[in-house]
């Protein structure tokens, strides 16, 4: 308790520049100052202000700035200084609001620091994530092209391609109706000898149409509906944005848990994953965006979008029948299955349907041409 303690102190009387050293004792209402030459009893309520100092605290008598105010410095530890402050506030019977709040804030100091720190961290996290959303804007489109080339080499070395001059000519000629004017990408349309209803777009503009998608389409509009969706993935740079997201989150984790723990192995694993599966599997947001913008492209081309709906319904049916089976190539494609939650997508697209009476993608011989894709001879590694 303060009442039994004495503290060393210095007293400036306001007239002499030399302080008097001595000791103080406190009661609930008074401070007694003793030195060899003087004894003063001061009422706590007469002190105008109290400030904390490194060695204790300082009382000031007057707020009047026109003349020097007597000052009493009491040397004590921080806890004692806070107790003296409380005595002073009680004696003044004047716990004014700001002082009281100030005092409370000081008491909760460590908790406050932690809370402010947490809020700051969360803020930095949000800023980081929103920065990630924009970072692709400063990545040149040549990056999309080289990333796509990398993945296309993997695809073409492990999956069967098929070829048809008629299909190639038809698709490369008509694709210009869908590709937005001023697109920075050069599109290449290739065919995979796989019986699923599916397609894959790579960053930079290579699009693979599956044999199953072509052969099961009664009208070329069905394939063009898928093409519009895939072109939208490319134009919106979903691959690069997906990559930034994946690498960015790894970098953030590395930053948070420290470079010693989140080592480069993690980054290598992610980039490995990215170059195979992740690049082909988009987030739900990107799928929705590609559906929406695909419909815009179809409208600009004055093509009827019903074909796209027909394909999605076919995909849904195939998903339900699990046509993937046990074939190992198909197992790979199960991983690459790029269009999740088909039912939801169908519902959303139905809301945005429109009609078009023109038929810009019509092909008289479609039923024959769609089956013209013949397996490409794969070079034996011994040759
Ligand atoms: Zn997609």
C-alpha cells in the first residue's frame, strides 16, 4: 500500500531553478514532502496535472502558462505511479471522462496491442488478396502463350490427337465470328481422340475439342457454344489468374509461417501441380464468368445459344452415368474434368437464354464432317 511507503522526490517551487531533493509520503488526500530544509504538505486535489515519466511521475500545480508552476517529481515504479494517479483522481473527485478512458486503455494495453495487431494483419491479408486479383494486369500476354505451349506439349505427348482437314478448315474459318475483335491471342483448334463430351482451352489460345463432343452434336451450334465458353477462359486470362492465385497463396503462407518452414519445395510442388492439373481446372467464379461471356460472344455472332444448353445437359447425363469407366487415360481426364456443378450452370444459363433466327455456323455436311477425325499416327520413341 502507498500509505506505508516513502518515495524519493524532487520539488521545483516555481521561483528557484534549483530543485529541492527529498522524500514524499502519501495519504489518500495529501502528499507530504520532506527535505533537510523544508517540509510541505500538499493537497492532492490542488495538483492540476499528472504525467508519467520514465522514473515515475510528475505533478504540475497550475495550468496557467504565464508563470512557472511548481512541480513535484515522484520517483517510483509504473505500478506505483498508476496507484498514485488513482489517489489523485479520487481526491479531485474529478475522474473526467477522457482521463478515465485514457486510464482504462492504458490498463488493457497488451490486449489492445494484440487486437490492433490482428486487425492490421487481417487488413494486410485482404489487401494482398485484392492485389493478387489485379496482378495479371501487369503480366504480359506472352506469358499466357508460353504457359499454354508448355501445357500443350504435355497434353500432346500423353493424349491421342486426331486430325481432319475438313474440321480444321471449318473451325479455323468460323472461329473469327466468335473471337473478340482486337484479341491479343492467336487461336489454334485441335482435336483429341477421346469419346467424352468435353473441351480444353489453354492459355494463349489453343483449344482442344474432344471427338465425343463433335460426334454427339446434332448441330454445330452445340460445339460453338462450348467454343464460346473456352474462348472466354482465354480472353479473360483465367489460367494466369488461377496461377497467380495458387502461387500467391503459397507465397503468403510462406511469408506467414516463415521462410525456414515454407521452403522452396512447397513452391516447386505447386508449380508442378499448376502445370498439369490446376491450369485446366478453374474456380467456380471463372466458370461462371466464362459461361456469361460465352453467351455474349454467341449473341455478338448472332448465333443461337440453345446448342450450349444441349451440350451441358449431355455432360450432366454423362456425369450421372459415369461414362468415364476404368480406362486409365480416362482416369487422367477425370482429374482434368473442367466443368463441375453442371446442374447449377444449366440453371443459371437458362435464365440468360435468348433466341437468334440466323445460323452463322451452319455446315451442310455436318453429320459427315463431325466424324471425320482420324487418329493421328504417334511417332514411336525408337524412330
Ligand atoms: Zn470452363
